[in-house]
């Protein structure tokens, strides 16, 4: 999940240069489209409760659950997480291993403290 | 390429629907998805027997509606298969949404449209309201005068639609019942000659090509939609040249010549009538009768309605005094039919500015005959005499 993928089509391209009919001549281009700023609530992962059941990973519609070694949940890709809350909803642990918090509050806290992810 | 002239040994008595089905057999598309509707039904019915008899290697998809027919055709064309369907009237109307998706996605689908009046009131007979309603959908529209032209237009439509400068879907229009069910002598071409003429379907990129993944039909918002529509408009502009050069190539093959339109006794005409489709035959006969009486009338039969050949029309009609535009569809704009308003707009720039009036006729299959055309021409002669129009829109053959 590098989120470094280039857009295959330039936003400044004129009509003569564009591929015809709205075709995008590449695969996996959603990665280049940052949807993280749509978020109004943010998932916060609590590693201490997590049992790595992968429910959140399977249900996330944006493939925004970050894994280590393909088996261990280590957080979210905030460039793409839209804050839908599905991951928190499906998390089976008690207490939940994912909480949804206000995005604005979280950003304010990030700005105040040094604890940026 | 072998030149096959109009050899009587190659002629067969066929209805328009049979001729089109025959053309589809010779084109042998990879996929045909269709739904029956009068008067088009026979085309896909006959074609489906070719499939079941093993005469063509086509995947035939009997769908549950025309919306599905066009959707399946769009899907198969995008996947890299030469794809066709056929329809009429309300079937075309039900395809509406997908017509724009086919052209906007730049898929070279070819579709015979057997022209029939749109309901309501319910009617199954010929007029052009179906095709005219789709005139702004980004499809090439070729009109045919008879079964021969419908047959010939089919092959040319495949080449035009698939041409790299065009890549737009194309409709081959033929008048319901008058052409579709009328039997006439049709000169057919050898299967091999057709194979060679149309060649293989080559698409830029196919959805099934896993080596080169791509997305077709993505969301296209304020930042790109306009550019894509601009390119689509340009493809329509470019198609005019392509249509002409393919017609030349087809003439070498068939001995039959096609252009953007056909002129009949127009050179020295003072009065011109402009028509689409089968009415041209009746008009030609009537013109001969009236010429014998010294009335200088000629005809312009438009073959290509989309793209609209405005420059060429302006030149071809500049020398006449009066133009009667025959529309087999009303636009309900209160100022006449679609052919009339477009042709009037074209002539606005003409230095000679002929007088132009509209005759709406033949709605719902109402017969058009030499007597009515003669009546129209005599009225046009009166307009010429008076030097001014009485009215823009006339309804020809309606009970007052
Ligand atoms: S659903 Fe909850 S417990 Fe399961 S992996 Fe995700 S965060 Fe951990
Ligand atoms: S909030 Fe939605 S988008 Fe974000 S990580 Fe959870 S499931 Fe994925």
C-alpha cells in the first residue's frame, strides 16, 4: 500500500490526448485516487484488544486496513479510508478493537500533540 | 479486390428484412443480442435460424428487452467482439439510455433500425419518429431507399463504425413494411468479397485482455466528461470523409455508388424536394411526370443524416428557388420536423437563401403517393411564383 501510484491520465490533458470514450488504460488506478479527505469519522485501532480475525480487512470497501506480514492488523491507510465505520461495526471483540472518533477532533489532537501517525 | 458488377446471376428476390438478415450472415458478427419487435422481428428471427443451422459462428443472446439487448451488445463490443442488434420504434426508445453509453464509450456497434412510428397512439407502421428521436445520441445514421440500399449500407456501416477515425455506433435505417416487408430484386455479393471488405474487428483495447488491464465506463465528472464529449463530436465530424471513402471502395466492389446524398434532376431544378428513405422512389416517378409538363423540379435524397452534411447540402441546394423538405416525423417544436429545421439552419448562410418550407407526411404509415407529391410540388411552384412563403409547416395527406 504505497499510495504512490501515478494517475494514468493527466488532469491537464486536452481532449485530443485523452483515451477515447472515458477509458482508463491501466488497472488498479483507485490507488491513485485519494478518498481519505471524504472522512468525517475516523477508525482508531486498539492493538491490545485485536485478535487478528481479519473481519475488518475483509469488509473494508476501500482496502484501507493495513497489515503486517499479511496477517497482523497494524492500522488504517488514511489516504483511502472514507470513514464508513464498517470495520468498527464488524469487529467481534469486546471491547471493540476499532472505535470511530470525530475526524476533526482527531486532526486537532494530531496538530496539538506530537503523536502523528 | 475482385470487382463484381451488377450481374443478374447475383440477384435474388428478397424483402428488406431478408436482405438485412442476409447481410448479417455475411458479416457474421461474434455476438448478436436481440429482442423481437414489429417490423424488425424477421431480421433477428431469420438470423437466429442461421445460428441454429450452423451457417454462422455467432453467439446469439435472446434477451428479455431492448434495454437488455443494447446493454449486452455494449458489453460484448467492449470485450472485443463484433456485436450487433436490431430494433424498431418503441424498442429503440427502450434502448435510449444505453444508446448514449454505446456512443459515449465509443463502441462501433451496427444496428439496423426498421423505422416505425412511436406509440402512442399505438401504431406499428412506418415513420421516422424512432430514428429521429435518436438523432442526438451520437450514432451515425444512414437511411436506405430500398432493400438494396439497406443491404449495401450494412457492410459500409461496419467499416464506418469501426474506422479508427470514427469509432461510433451506426444505425442503418430502413422504412418499416414499405422496405422491410416489400420484396424486390437485390444484388448480393459473394461471402468472400464481403469478408475481405469488412476485415477483422480490431478494437484498440479489449476488456478481456488480462495483459493490459483497463477500466471502461468509469465515473467521468466535471474534470473529464466535457473533453470526452468534445472528442465524440469531432469523431462525428471526421466520419463524413470516412463515409465517402468507404463508399468509393464499396463502389469498386459492387458497382453501386453511394454518397452523402443522391441528386435527381437537381442540376437545373428551380424547385427541390428533400427526402429520406423509401419516399424517394415515389418522388422520382412524380418528378418525371411533372418534368414532362415543364415543371423544373428535382430531388435531393439524403442518405447520411448523422453526420449532417451541411456544407455539401448548402452547395447542392444553393441554386434552387424553393425547397420543400419532407419530414416523416414531427418534432412537436411547433416549427416543423427535424430535417426541416436542420436544413433551414444550413441555408441561412447561403447567399441565395432559397425559400424553404416543410411538409410533414406519412405519419404512422399514412400512404404517400404521386398525387400527394404532385400537390406538394404545385404548392411549391405557387410559392416560387409569389416569391414568399405562406407558412413554414404543411401537413401533407392529413384529413382536414
Ligand atoms: S475485526 Fe477487530 S479483532 Fe478482527 S482483525 Fe479487525 S480489529 Fe482486529
Ligand atoms: S472506516 Fe471504512 S474505509 Fe475506513 S478502514 Fe474502516 S471499513 Fe475501511
